[in-house]
């Protein structure tokens, strides 16, 4: 189920990019990677079918992936809240940076965010795109914590 939600959110992101014409900023790309990571963890958990300790490991991995995405979404929300005179300058596109810079520098630049990241180009029910991703990452964190902290019977521990 979590895998399908993450896949659906990524499909919406690609729809917004390719059909609606919204160009993703570097922080948007990193949030997509957060959903990819959470989706991959949940798919692996589904295929593996762990019990007991294995469930806790997958729960922790889900919390880590969603937590990283939430941090990036929070950074973008902070950039969007800045007054216009404090917004960082716009930078090159992710495609261009990947062509000319080593991947580590691309990651550093993306994490800083640019003026593109501060622009609010779409809203739904008063929330911008990073606002909605923060909501979904928060829900994934709660789910991961539930999986990690719930009680398992002793037989579940023996079968993991």
C-alpha cells in the first residue's frame, strides 16, 4: 500500500512536470528521491514479508527515507517563507548541473536551494507542493514509527 501511495505521488509529480509544465527545482528532485526511497523500502518489505525484528528494520528505513524527505520539504518551505530580498539567487537547472559538476557538488548545491525553490507555482487547499510533500512524509514517518514500536508476539521474533 505504501509503495502504491509513493508511486502515485511520483506519478503526480511527473504529471505536473510534463503535462502542466511545472519545472522541478533541485529541492523538488530531492523530495522525489525521498518518495522513491520510501517506496523502495516498502516494496522490499512487502516482498520479504518480515516478522518481528525484520519489521522494525523496515520501519526504521521508512522513517529514515521519509525523514530525509521531510527535512528537504522543510527547507523548501522555509525558502518560500523568506521575504523577496532574502531569497537566494536562482541557479542553473539540475540537468545542467549534472552535466558539468561532480554528483557530490550537485547534491550540495541542491540542498542549499535556489531562488527557483522559493517560488510558489501551485497551491491546493492553501498548501504549496512542498507543503503537501511534508504532509505525506510526516504520515510515512508516523507509519514507520508504528511499525517499529508496535508489540510483536514471541513467535514473530523466531520467524523473522
